[in-house]
C-alpha cells in the first residue's frame, strides 16, 4: 500500500490530472442509483495522496505554491460533476 501511495504522490503533469479526474468520476458511483458507498474508500484516499504530493515553489509566492493543489482539486471536481451530469439529463 505504501508503494502505491508513493507512486501516486509522485505523479506529475497530465498523469496527476488524469488520476484526479478518474477518482472524481469514480466517486459518482456513491450517489443515488448505484449507492456504492464503498467506492469513497478508494476515491478520497486517491485525492488525499494527490494533494499530499502537490507542491510548488514557495519562493515564487503563495499563489504558485498552492496552484498544484488547486489543480488537483479542480480536476477531481470536474470529473465528479461531469460524470454526475448524466443524472441531470435523465
């Protein structure tokens, strides 16, 4: 488990964004028609591991320091809400 966490923490670039997006999309399965709540025990640790590895240059100011964490949260939320849109359409 530590090896998996280490690999996820060290992801960078589009791979980090893709994992965050897929974790958000996976979290949608915990909602109404599926009610598969156990998937939250996979998707939220993925989010925490990604946020744990999100670092920026502290010397460049607070915005650049927090930008990688913002991007991870944005991609997770985008995947979550995009995958949840089918419910609105039906």
